[in-house]
């Protein structure tokens, strides 16, 4: 994939918030354009997004795993394997 430099003008507050959130403007614009045009994300974008999702949801995942460890799954009585 060839990359090309472009100049864009964005709201300064939006750029500041993105920076504080640790977002890459280039990555986010690329992702938004792909989504708008119906083009699937590239492999590096998918893994970046998955990693960010896992970090953002680590607490909820740990809490769910702890609850399952303590109480089991709702389907335990129905499983035949």
C-alpha cells in the first residue's frame, strides 16, 4: 500500500482530545475513510483496533472471567460435551 502525505484542517480542540486519548490522526482518518467508502481495514489497523479494544475493556473482561470462575456459565447444565 502506497502512502501519500496530505494536508487537512481540523478543529484544534478535536486534535487536542485525540492526542490526549493517544489516537493517531493519520490512522483514524484512514480508518474513517475506509469505513465511509466500504473498504475493509488493513491488517495493521485491525490488530491496532483489537489491541486498543482489549486494553479499554480489560477490567470488564477480568470481572466477567472472575464471575464465571465463581459461578460457572449459565449454560453449564445444558451442555452435553
